[in-house]
C-alpha cells in the first residue's frame, strides 16, 4: 500500500514539475539578444531569427528546466545549500524573494571577490557581524564613544548589505545558480575552480560551455527571470520537503533502535600483574610461573581445537 502511495506521489510531483511551453511564451522567455551579439555556441538552442533578434527554442528550454529542477531537488534533499547569484537590477528582488522562500543563500549586491575560493575570509567577515550583534546585546556597544559607535554601525550595515544573506552558509555551497553568466563571470570562474556544479539562465550572447546545467532563456526581462526562478525555487522546496519526510523516518528508526535492549559490554580480563600487589620476591616468582602456566594452557587448548576440527573435516 505504501509503495502505491509513494509512486502516486511521484507521478503527481512530475505532473506539477512539468513546464508548459505556453507559459514560457507568455513570459517572454524566448526572446534572445540581437543577432550581431550572439555566441555561436548557443546555436543548438536557437529556433530562428526574427527582426534581427534570435528566438530561443522553448521546447529545449522546458526540457532543460525540468532537468535542472530534478538535479536541484536532489541537491536540496541531500542537505547542501544552493547559492543564488544575480546582481542585475531587474533580477535582484525576484531572486532574493524566491531564495528566501526556498531558505537558500543569495548574492544580489556586488559579488565579493574570493567568495568561494577564499571562503574562510568571508566567514570571518560574517563572524564579525555576529560579534557586533553580541556587543549590542551584552552592553559593550554602549561603552564605546559616539564616533566609535557610528563607525561600528556603518560597518555592520555594510556587512549586512553584502553578506547578510549568506550568514547561515557555514560551508561551501553544493551548487551555484546564476542569472546572466556573462555579468557574473567571476562567480562562474570561482565555482569552476572548486568543481561546484553551475546552474544558470543562459541568453544567446553567453557561452553555455561554462555551465553544467544550461537553461536557455531571456535573462533580461523580469517576467522571464521570475518564471524560471520560481520554478527552480519550487523544485528546491520539494527537495527540502522530501528531506524532512525522510528525516522523520530516520528518527523513528532511531527510536526503535533505542527501544531494543543493548548488550552489556564484555568485562575485560584483569591483568595478572595487578592481581597480586606484593613486593615479595617469592610472590613475584610464583606470579610469573602462574602467568606462564596460563599461557601454555591457552595454547594447548587452541591446538586441541584445531586438531579436532581437522579430524571432523
């Protein structure tokens, strides 16, 4: 019965994850860049040219969105974080909103150089932000002069603006989702250097070879960005819900294992040297002889067992 329910649930999820080409068309996902600004490596994803603009093949976009959504869902289910990167004006608010909904970190301001390759230093800056908050709570902040308090407040505001969204990211992300890889080329290079999988919306002016999971789409229009990012966020939320349900199952198995009686640990054989705490030479001599007798007996027993096994075979 449970198998039938799980298969039915998977079918419903696939139906929910299906991308409608008409919806992509209405969102303007198919509009590419001017033909003179195209990247030849995007040729497999281009359907035609109209009025000097390349038109993206939406059937391929839909297939790539589903492929990327399944992969991101698995990464989220594994417990790893997915870092969203979008510093374009028309993508900032959309990415921030959807990333927060999926409980994932994001960068919507300037990409801090070394964000991935020098992650230790970035973590120090985040810890500095936490230490300032601690100062305000324990009253240390009030002991500073007016000028020092102003400087600390400015530093806190700057850190919050640039790194506030990654405060909970304690280790390198499991994947990177980028809007416009041409603009975010530094982030892409850092992810490539660390072998972090890259998911991205790739327009006709970008090189798809730099990306592991390409979603050919218009990365300039807010409607197009919203359509793709919301679908990606839905896939991540599904992965997180799967992780929660599997976590409950593991907790139940843990409780079952705790209910089972545990075997008592075997008592360790006491050392013969500590059994006779005598300093008399005769006692020590007798103790050594007793140890030798015990060793000989154990050897005889093992030999006798080996011979009896051979005779039985």
